[in-house]
C-alpha cells in the first residue's frame, strides 16, 4: 500500500471553530505542513463526549492520504462510542523545546500541533481493515508486515479500525527563540531554547526470542517526533 | 514553594467512569505512580465541550500536591471555556516503546497514561497566581525564577491559571516485552521492544543574548518524559 502523495490538494481553510484567534502568526494551515506534523507522530489524543462528559483517550494513529486512522480492541469504550459517528476532536502535539525568555510571561514552548474536528467512520471490510493495519505497520517498520504470520479472522473481528477525513483542521506551530519585551533584552539573564525531541533507543530482544534471529534493519529506521 | 510530599494520601479508587474495563492488569491507581507519571510530563491534553463539540487542547501543565495546573492567555478559548467550571478531561500520556510482537495483533505500545475527570478552578489572588507560576518555572528550571525580573501586574492580569483537584483518576501503564500467542513463539521472526523516550538537547543561546552570560547549571537538570 503506497501512501498517496496528495499534498497537491487544496490547503485547509479555517472554519469558525478552527480559526486561531490569538497569536495568528502561529497558525498555518497548508496541507504539506499538516501532513508532515501528522506523519511525525505516533500517539494522538481523541476527544469525545459520553453523557455530556468529555473524554480524551491517547492512542496510536497513522495517516493515509487525507485521512487519519486509529484502532484498538472492539471492546474499547472509546472505539465503541466513536464508531457510532459522534463528534470527535483528533489532536496531535509534538513538544519541540522550552523557550526560556527573560521574563516568565514571555517564556513559552516550541511545538507543532494539529487539531482536527470531524466524525470517524468504521472500516468494515476484511480486506480494507487488513490493508489499513498493514499501512500502520509499514509506516513504522517498513518490510515487517510480510515477516509476520497473516492476521487471523477472529483477530480482525476483535479489532476495530476507524478513520476520519481531514477537513476541519487547525495547525499551530511555534519555533525559534524567545520574543522578549524590547527593554528586557538589556537584562543580564540567560535566555534561549532547550530543544526537546523524541529519542529512539536500541531495540531490545524479546527474552523468548528464538536463537539466531538478528535484529532486522528496519528497526534502525523507526522515527517518531 | 516546596511541593508537598503527600503520596501518603489514600490511593485513587476507580469510579464508574474511570474503571478500566479491559486488560485490567494494566490499570494501576496508586497515588505514588499517578504522581510520578504526572511529574514526568510537561504537556497535557485538556478535553472540554463547547456547544456539544469536544475539543482537545494540548498545553503545558504542572502538579502541586493533589492538584494539576495549567495556564495561558486570558483570551484563550480553552481557558475561557474551562474557567467557567465545565466538565474537563485532563489527560497525560508518555510513549515508552514500540512492542513488536510475532503477530500484528499482539503488537502494541508501552506507555504510561493518566486520565483525570473533574472541574477546574481559576486562581484569582495575585499572590496565589504568582506562586503557582513560580512553582511551574521551578519544576522545570530550579533557581531560574529568582533570576527573572518580577512578573508585572498587567502580565498577571493577562494570564489565566487554572487548577484541578485529582479525584477521579485512571492510570494505565504497559511495560515489558510482547505477549504472544503461545504457538507463535516458535516463529522465526524478530520480536522485542524499541524504546522511545524524550531527548533533551543542548541549550541554544538566544541570538540576542548579552555577551558574557553563561548557560546556567539548571539547564542540565531539565528532565521530561
């Protein structure tokens, strides 16, 4: 499954609900940026409402074309609620740095975030479900899917896969050094950025790994953040 | 402001809404674990509802005693909604690893997460607000607050600080190697864990830093994740 390269599609236009009201310079909506931010992440936060109470569930996700996907046990409270077609807020945020200004007030964080509003759809066909799960596996560890035993019918049945079209999307990004009050630049206090990123460690063999199985090359390609 | 060491308080008991229904072995609710997971993080995801639509806003947070805090511009849509006392879901999640099992079905992620339901309160007194902001600064960069110029009245006014008591809390943790189907352990496919963590980079001086200001020692103590 080759991810379509469709950043040539129109950029996202702010709706009444996704317009960034403050700090407008931090709001970007171009499709390429949105896709890059989504493709850099592994964990999203899905917001939904049950009996008036908001819930925010962290879960793994992936993107294909103009859709995001997430999945889990068919018994999951989140998935059972969201698959009914209720309103969802899908959020991804990457922390990129501490911005230490010369005042507490102008101290901030560097980050990239996507907030998408919409309604999720359940993927029902066995082939479509399998293809979606394969895409998720291949995005993280290209080549691994073919090494695994085929997914079984009852495993597919026990797995719910949802997808949501990216339509109402807000994207916020902050980069760069602090923006201090002009008179504060004279202060003799250190200011700058402490970068924060995601570290991928050396793969750890399963204690029950069969002897003679080397670590596959795709483990070195895992990239998140 | 010394953070109270109150892990001697009673542990969290699951409510109807926070009971972990599946994979019960992953649910832990002891106060010490909850506080450790919260103190390891910097970015939370706050869920709230406006006109029936759920929103999930990523924002910086901190913990003091049995409360979590977050803050921002008084003009923030999230803060203006949440300060009214509406129902909130406060979620923190740390991604700790990719769990690559011998089947796609048992592949998973290692993580630590906290989901807290409640209602936030606005901190109104100038002294209380300043103390809360100091606690946030000191949690990240101990000793820096005293180096900064004092926060100004109008800056305090332009900043909203909210706090929420930790009462209805769910905590989920997955650690360790894959749990494969017994017959799959015979397969000659690599399995194990790819650790994921947070990397703190070398601090970058502000391009406008006054000459002769060295990087303070507390920059080396920044720890997130």
